[in-house]
């Protein structure tokens, strides 16, 4: 793109990085200290936006990388946001409900001065949910007055948006329709494999099934299932509701979690964690299309190999942007003190995703570039121009 060394340095360097000590009293009276992070990458196009995750591997480097991804993601779908990311290095499964609440509120005590509806708007991410967002909103409001727009992904009963829970998956489906149309494949009967059965992966399985796709493989942290004829999705959901995992479901052949990545399918959706598809896995992937539901599931080496093999990869900053798009709708509703119905949310999401795909596709066709490179060209161009126009 030849943006120049000075602008490149501005775009790479985060605006602010925060590391805080979060100490709480556990239910047994013990004092434990956790480390919290918030990286605010760029605000040239608007207040910063990005998830808050609770995971043992959360650190400054991960937060910085994911914050920059949010800058590009919001720019690709043309939302008036910059990027941020953060969280707490903790395994939430080891904490009680009350301990988790205390941890969240104490974290807000440490960062409330640098977040806000016009500064930085957190949202749910790995191991955080609407309840955590409700605690965050309540604690922030104690310092700043009633402020529902400080965070997105809240419960609908507490100023959240309808359609937010399935938004990322619905955005993936919208992009899949466009991609399949361009390669000449009907969605009806398309064979789908989903790696990860959390919020994103489970909704992907349900929505694609309802649209006529055939789910031939699925996995979670406990194991995977394969059935070339197609899994019974409603029965699978009932099994997961009862047992908490896809493991043990009788409607498919048991396999290892990672086997789903190399399942015989048309569309593979890696929807778990980053880095699961490296060059070794990429050699074995049999899908024609890789639709990135997670953030950075493919390594750069895998990306190069996919390009050589002719496997079409739809990058995370485009494919999974449905979540941040509906988060934006929630923020808008909060600021305007209105509530949209679910049909309007779905229609607006379809429009935003279609426009973003068309823009990325135009760059890809005109410059003969992969979709990922094209998405970055679009995003970096928008952020770079805003940076220059605002002045240094």
C-alpha cells in the first residue's frame, strides 16, 4: 500500500496499554491477586471497541494483537469505531458466581477512568457473558451515573440488543451465502464442519442447518463427532443441553477434537481459539472454503499454503464481524434510548455484511489478491486516511 514509514508506525503502535492488579477476597477468606489487561489500539475512526475475556492465557501481547484486529475489523465493516481488547488472566471455572462478580467489579474499579461510551466500549468474549457485562455496566454507572452504552452484549432485560447472541454466527451465514454464490455452490446440501461448539459454533450449526446445510462434523474441547450423512442437529442440541458437551452423542462417530479440522466437507468453520490451523494441519484440510469464526485460527504459514492449494479463506476481520456489528447496533440503541425489534437487527446486519463483502471482493478481483489481503487493504486505507485527516 506504500502508506509510508511514519503512518505505518502510527497504525502499528497502540494508543494505550493498561496492566492492573485485581485483588479479591475468595469465599473462603483467602486473598488472591489476578492481573488484568486492556489494550486500546486506535481511536482515529471513533471510540475503541473490543471484547473482554477471562482466560489463563490472557496477557499483554495477546491483548495487543487482538486489539489491532478489532481496529481492522471495525474498519472493514465501516463502523465508527477503533479497536481495543483485554481481560483477566484467570480460569473462571475455578471461581464461584460471587467471586466472579467481585473480580469483575474490582476490575472495573481499576479501569473505569479509561473506558466509557465515547472512549472504549468493552463487550463479551471468551468465558464472559451477558451477566458479566451487566456487572460491568452497573459498577461503571456507580462512578459515572446511568451508562448502559459503556458496554455491549448485556442481557436484553438490561438494555441489551435483540439478536446479539447469535450475531457472529448470523454474520458468518450472510458471508457464506455470498461466497457460495460466487463459487457456484448452493447452500442447500452444502457439507459443513464446525470446530468449536461455544456461542459462535453452536449458533453456526443451528443457523446453517436451518438454511439447508448438512452438518457432517462438530467438536468441542471434550471431543468430536463425524457423520458423512449429516448429524441430527436438534437432537445434538438436546444432548449438549443435558450433558454439556457433544461427547457421547450417539448420532455420529466419535473422533478427536482436531480431526474436525480435516473432515471431508465443503465449508470448514474454525470457531474455537486462534492458531489451530498451522501449516501441518493446512496440508490435510479437505474443505473448499475456510470461514474463520474464531479470531486468527489460521497461522500465516497455513494461509500461504491454502493460497497455493486453492482453498478459499474468508478472513476473521470480515467473516466474524457480525458480533461487533450488532454490538454497534446495541450501542446506538442505548445512546438514542430506543429498542429495535429482532427483524430490524437481522436486516441491518445482512446489509452491513453484504456491503463489506462486496467492497473486499472488488479489491480482490481488481488487484488479484486473496480475501485476507484485500480486507486489510480496505481497513488500513480507511484507518490511515482518518489518521491523516484528523492530524497528528
